[in-house]
C-alpha cells in the first residue's frame, strides 16, 4: 500500500511543477485559446485520460498584446443569460474588452473550447491569465 500511495503523490507533485506558460504576444485569440485548452485537457501528454483531469496548470502572459483587429472585435459575440425570462444578452467582444479587458475575452474563448462536462470547472481553476 505504501508504494501505491507514494506513486500517486509523486505524480501529483510533478504535475504541479510542470505549469505551462503561453506567451500571447503577437498570437491570435483562437490560437491562444486552443493552446491553453489542449494543455488544460491534458491532450499534449501521453497520460491523457478523457474521464479524469490529467492536464497541467496553464499561465497565459502578455494578453494585452494579442493580435486582433477592431473589425473582428465588433463581429465576435458571446451570450450572457441571467436565468430569468427575457434575460439573454448578446454582447460584442468590443463591449467585453472595454468593460472587463482582454483577459475576460481570452477566458471566455478558452472556456468554450473545453468539453462541456463536469471537468470543465476543474480545468478552468487551473487557468491563470495575466496582462
């Protein structure tokens, strides 16, 4: 029993130290979000298991320097629903960037690229975004 416990602890500790850093300077929004989603899901590792969280913590830096045109900011939209009838709001990316910054836009894009199951929240807790 001791060997099994120490193996699992060692594997968890080694994953914590293997945090992935993505430099978003000059990259497009989709490229940054897909790279983050792949690392969060664990698909870049040989130990990938679909039913478990087998990903890595991801840190995205230089988010303010993402390459995105003003026209693209106007055409991108996302939905926000308050839960009451008539509470669906469709927001443009430009409005989101002006209110909450580019960090929120990257967070939303990464969130939408993750699988829509119970592991999504666990994966998003391991995402850190910095300007």
